[in-house]
C-alpha cells in the first residue's frame, strides 16, 4: 500500500473495514486508529466508527497490541467525538 492511502474492503452491504491509521509512532510505542465505515441513516455525516489502540514493540521487535483504549474511559475524547459530526466511536 502507498503511504497516504487507505484500503477499504466491504464486510456487508452497510459496513466496510478500512486499513489502520497510525496517529502517533515512536521507537517503542504507537497509537493506531482502526476505522470502520458504517451506514448511519439517522446521521449520515457520522458514518465512521472505530477503536484507538496502543501497540508496543516486543522482545522480537514486532508490534504487539496493548489493551484496547475505549473512548468511554476518557471524558475528553468522549466529548470531542460527540461534538464532532465526522466520527462516532
């Protein structure tokens, strides 16, 4: 895949998976957003949902997923997401 591009693959007639987007990356940690496109008939502008997750490098120098990050555990993220017409997690 080319840098700056994402791949979208249909999972049903109303959903599609999108390749992960690295939001922040260091030598040992990175933050990744895993988006999913959904048909949202009630609010068409909010047709993206997803999950934020941290990854750490293990002893073999491979990325390994940390515990999932849920927006409900962070009031600042929840407030930003609910005020945004672009995405809902």
